[in-house]
């Protein structure tokens, strides 16, 4: 048990149980995962309704976790990446049903000519990692990563199964975006969303913002990946399966849309409102009904070749069907990040929400602290 920290932010009386659950996560969290610092933010119908934060931004408990604290959210940023790709479809720059090679001919090498944009985004391309081990520093050389992935044959027949692409999908989707839009995803996120809508979200964090980043406390146990094979080894376990060999400052400044987003929960919850609120953000249409349906519909459903779950994938979005981690609706979409963060959007209720924290757990999906908050939220509706 730890002393209850001050809980800050807004929570209307109707959602008192959410505030209670948030506070309980600091002193009596499931599995002993008492929070060090955390934030939970909820929008309904596009309007911010709940925004709670508390605890500390450093492991020494000397700096408060505030509404300006940025949390590394890792793969939760894939939900934003999916929305940026959907924006290209909206503008007619991409089609989910067109081959990736139609926009990026080099990608079509080694049996990948028929892989569609929708298949790539739903982790069906067979490129979950490098088929031949690489040095961890390769991830700091974007061109080297792309050259290897373009030359590489799929690890399974594309379109027959999903196999989660932990980091590679950020380079692949990021390059596809750059080729058709002309900007990097980090630049587009800033220019199209973060700046005009005042969203504290970053793909590639300038050094001037590093002092706001919370320290993460790593989990005490490794995640359970299930039986290990060559595909899972390439995705998660090879020495070069994740960036390394450089300092944290250089890592933060990298633009890897799949892995190194820095964000506030409030920024994430608002960013995902178009997925929950008919395609609109602050009254502006971001996605038409047709593109929203294309982005969120099920593209493949079955046992994933990398994550030890049966998954339903949209175009870069995890669907709640069979997971039941994002509330009651199977059609809710979102994403989870390494250590426990998550963000999701529920068209049935108009809810978009995000949870970030500094104490990481080994849960790959459905951190029990987030599940407690989501359960309290839906019970109060």
C-alpha cells in the first residue's frame, strides 16, 4: 500500500466511481500494480468530460505528474498512425484496396506486389521483423530499415493471417504516408492536428520538450508471448528487434509512428474523437462516413502469429471483438501500448478515451488498471 496522492482534474458527480477507481489504482491496484503516475481522459460526443491525473512523473517521486507531463505511450500511438493513414484515404491519396506497390514500387519486391494498403495496415504483410537479425542501431537509419524490408520476403503468405508488426509497421506506414502526402507523419500530426486543435501529441519529440517526459518504471516480469517461433523471435526477441545503442534523447527525437509517440491522455482522447463521433473533431469533418467505415471494419479475424491472442483487426486499429478490453461493444476500436497505456473510440456511445501511466506492467493487452477504469466508466453511463 502507498499513500494516496492528490488526484487532480475534472470528473462530474455522475462519474464519481471513475474518480474512485482512478484513486484506488494508486493504493490498491490489481496485481499489486500501484500507480506511480497516471492520467485518464474521456471525451463523449467530442467534448472532454473526464480528465484525471495524479502521482509522480519520476521514479524517485520528487516531481509531480501534471497536466503538462508527457508519457511515452509506445504502440498506443498506432491508433493515431491509423487515423493519419485514414486521412490519406479521405483525401484520395490512398485506397485501402490498392496495392502498396502502386504508390511505392520498391515495396513490391520478393513476393509483395499484391499486398494491399488495407492488408499492410492490418498486419497481414508478413513483415513483423527482420528475417535476418540486425544490429539495434539500424532503427536510427530509416533508409536502411526500408531497404531491408522492401527486399525481404514475407514470413507467411500475405492475406492469410495477421502477425503483429511491433515496430516495422511504423516505418512502412510512415513511408507510404510520406510518398503520397509529401510530409512525415510527425510533421503532418503537428500541422494538421496538434497545432490547430491544441493536442499535446508528438511523433518525434523536439529536445525542447524532453524535460516534460515522465520516467517509466519497467515491468518486473516479461510478457507472455506464448510458444516461441521464428516469427515471434524476429518481432520481439532478436537483439535487433527494437532500437538500441543510442541515448534516450536521440530515441525520443526519432519519428517512429508505431513505437515512440509521446502524448498526454487528454490529447489522445481528443485525437480519437473522429473515430467515435461520426468523423468529426471540434465540429470539423476529418473522415467521411464511408472512410470511417473502411478504417474500422474487420479486415481479418483469427489467431495472431505474433501476439498470443485471437484478434480482429481494422486498418491499423485493434477491434474490441473477442478482447472486451474497450468496453462492451465489439465494434469499438483502439490500441494498447507497451506497459499498459491504451486509447479507444466507441461509436455506439460517442466515447473516446485514453489511459497513460508511468509504472509498466507485463500485460500485452488489457492492463488491469485500465480495465478497472473502463468498467467504472461504462457502469456510470
